[in-house]
């Protein structure tokens, strides 16, 4: 699939989602970039900002199998992964698939489930497979998990461990809409037939797989890769950071940048693309000193310091517009 086809398809998907989600074009692009890069996304924001609605609209835009799981404290791991149950008629055990067996899985309020249940996601997100009673079951391709969580309500929740947070390529926030956007949303959803009910798929499974393969060909110069590595290493050396960015985090930033450039119709990854995506890829992977209450402010300070401490490569016009280190 060529670049023009990718840009056309992703533009159709974005326009389709924007029938439901108003004024969040950049956020939609980033969710779509995670999907095309083969990652998973965590949407963390206050209630009522459209997290679940965005996930449903994304799923409806693709001709794929969709599964929604409402995470609760009494949700069992077997409900996600599936179980082997005994049939008295046949005298044999039969595997019954769980909710994770779908192309796009929405895990709503993921932090309300117990750690044991949350761990049921780990193998599926990283290995694209599920093992039950020693038997491995492959998951369908493509496979994409989009999870939501509420950051302000802590009663009855179980914070995601660092190992699971690291499985999410990016963490995004939607934020409140403007006054004009809010008015537009009200007008759309009080109509006799809301926009969600009339949504149709605009992209096939085959096209999605082809786009996921094609975005890997977006050019990313060795100097840009070194720049991403330097940014990751700078987080590990910052005095306020307890846990810096791993190699997986740096790779996630490179892959998401490739997909983001394909969506925007650009031919190669630039330092500007890297810096634009760095906060949503790095922030949820960092562990900082200073306590929970000040973590967000400290995180912002750390990212700004890292951005300023690493010199970005500059464009070298004598070498076919490639990038070179100063």
C-alpha cells in the first residue's frame, strides 16, 4: 500500500470518528497512529470526556470483530482469557473463548479490576496469544487494546503496575471541549437518531493489516533513532526520576512516529514529530520522586528538562534532505 492510499484511508477514518467526537482531531490521529504502529493505547481522563465513545467510534470505523469489557472488582481472569469447561455429553473438555478474542478490545475502567485480572491482559498485549492450562491460543490479527481509566477516583480501584503500563504504547487525554464544541455535541446527540447509531465501517480488516505493514517503511534516519535513544537515556539520568524510559519505550516512540508521519502524509520522521509524541509515549512509563500529588507537575518538569538537554539533529540539504547530528 502506498503513502497516498494510507493518507486517504486514515482521513476517511478520522472524518468518520469526528461525526461522534468533536474537536479532537489531533487526539484521534494519535490513537490511530498507535493502532497502525501495532501498539495499544490507554485513555486516562475525567468522566464524561468521551473516552469510551472514542473507543466505540474507532471500532465501528473498521470492519473488525469488537469486544467491550467492563472491568469490575469481581471480574475473573477466565472471563478475559477463556476457560476449558467439561461437557457431560462428550466427556471432553472444550475451550470457550474469553472477551480478549477480538480484533479491537475496549477495556473500560481497567483500573477497577484486581491485579490478578489485570495480569490476564499482559500476555495478550505483548505476545498476541493467550495460554490456558498449558495450551497456547493465538489471537486474531490485527489485535488492538484500547483501555480507559479515571484518574481522580481512587476508591475501589487498583493502580496499574509499571509492567502493565509499559505494554501501552501511549497514554492520551481528551480534555474538555470548548463552548462551541460542547454546543455542537449537544445538538448532535439530542437528535432523534444519534451519530453513533448511523456509523458505518469505512476500512476493511485487510486494509488495516496492509496499513500496519506499510507504515514500517516510513523513512527514519539513523540520526533520528540516535536522537530518540538520547532522549530515553536522558530520562534515566535525571535526578528526579526513579524509573527511566526502557528500550521498549524508545522503540514505541520510533514506531508511533512512523505511523504518525504516514497519517499526516509526510515521507520521513523529523525531530519535530519525535518531540510532539514524546510526552504521550514517555510520561506513563516514568516513575518520579515527590509523591503522588506532585507527580504530574514533576513529570512535566522532567520532560521539559529532557527536551532541552538533548540536541536535536539538523537537516542536511546536501544529503537528499536527510538528517545529521550537529
